[in-house]
């Protein structure tokens, strides 16, 4: 297979494809700068990558320059925070033309929502004993980038209020907890609309990671597709093979394309760029064969 050839169908095996379409950098809650992330992707043998920081494309210019230097194909992207039926749902936008149209204003609104949300999260965490919560989260972020829940989780750990990140989410920041503030995010359909209007492909992120029943997940996929969404992550990091096959059926029924990614945030954990469970043989077409992406991903 030539260096940059990707399969046009998932034909089974595919233990490791040289592509990762969901990763984070220091532009959001990732540990590596965009340049360092691209360099690591290169070392890991990837030929195609998307940078998908939370609610921003601010890391893309630096990543693009690095990717050109390293000879990698970089797809601009973002992971938008949205609301659907009381859940915080993430939508990855794969954006060959970058941000344009209503997405430009949408990203400004997301940044503003993140700011307001951080103030609200801080207020709530002060009630459980984290004094100066906002300043401490900012200190953990180590830069002026928009704050996320992981910054507050680290602040809780640093203050000795919880033993680790997992417990910080379990007790204070995870779904349904005091620090899970989601009222400021746009509706799922609105965010999907921004991506589609920007000439991009909207990808439902990690559909297996919301603790939804199969039926409820089906309703989410219906709502997503009805809003104009074109794909979903069939594989996100490591996941159960039966669950993957089941999800693949749900995508097929709705004629959604299949995307995949590690959701990599930092080195040293169990994930690296490109690391994810294998994709089973499936009739669901890979997202890189979508007409909006096929040219830029140079099949
Ligand atoms: P936010 O974008 O501010 O809502 O924060 C969500 C981010 O928190 C996710 O993208 C993950 O990076 C991180 N996260 C979510 N759950 C956990 C958890 N249980 N442990 C550690 N990090 C988590
Ligand atoms: Mn994250
Ligand atoms: Mn996510
Ligand atoms: Mn992510």
C-alpha cells in the first residue's frame, strides 16, 4: 500500500490504519503543543490526522505548518460541546475549508459560553471547599486558553480535596454532578448546522461514551442525522468489539459514514495518537470517502 493510501472500505482486520481523526493539543485540554502533537503522529507512523480541540480551531495554523514540514496530511477540525435531551453531546467537525459562515460566530459564542461556564463551575466548587476556584483552575491550565473541566479536576486534586482526576469527575464534575454545567451550550442541531454550512462533515463523537441505552443512542443518532450530521465515530480509542459491531449496525441503518480516532489528550496514558480498537468488516463507508473529504485526504 502506498504511504498515503487509505482503504475505501472497512474489510476486516485493519488492526491499525495510519489515520486518527480526533486529537487534542494545548489549544484546548491536551498536553502537547500542536507542533509536538504532529511530531508524535509522525513518529507513530500516521499519514493522516485531524486536530479537534474543544470549541476552537486556534491550534490549526501551527499544526498545519508542522504537518507540511513533516509531510503529513492535516485536516482542520474542532469538537463542539452541545446539548441534547439533557446530555452533553460532543460533535466533531471535520473542516477542510476551516471555519467560515455561521461557524465563525458559533466559535465566538462557544468561547463566551466556556468563560461563563467556568465562572459558574468555580462558584459551585467553592461550595465544596475549593477556595479561589477560578484562579486555581487557571493556574492548572498554565495559559490563557479557555478553561475546561479537567483544569478544575486538577485544581481539586492539587488542593487535596480528591485523590485523583477520576474521583474529581466522579464526585464533582461528571454527568449530573454540581460542576457539570451544560446549560450554556447550543442545541445539537444548531452546532451540526454550523459545521455543515462551513462545508464540513459533522461527526457524532464517541457515541458509546454517554452511558445511553441502545434505544436512546438510536434516538440520538436519528436527531443527529435529521439535523444534517453525516458521520459518527465507529471507533473511539479502545472499546468492546461487540459494542462496535452493534454500533456499526446502527450507523448502517441511518446511512451514516464511520469515523475513527483515539481522542488523544496526553502522552504517558494508555492512549497514543493512532491507538484504537480495530474496525470490524462493515458495510459502513469510511468518512474519508465522503465527497467533502475525499479530495483533501488524497485517496
Ligand atoms: P469540558 O470540555 O470542559 O466539558 O471537559 C470535558 C473533558 O474532560 C473531556 O473532553 C475529557 O478530556 C475530560 N474528562 C471527561 N471525563 C473525565 C474523567 N472521568 N477523567 C478524566 N478526564 C475526563
Ligand atoms: Mn477533552
Ligand atoms: Mn469528547
Ligand atoms: Mn475529544
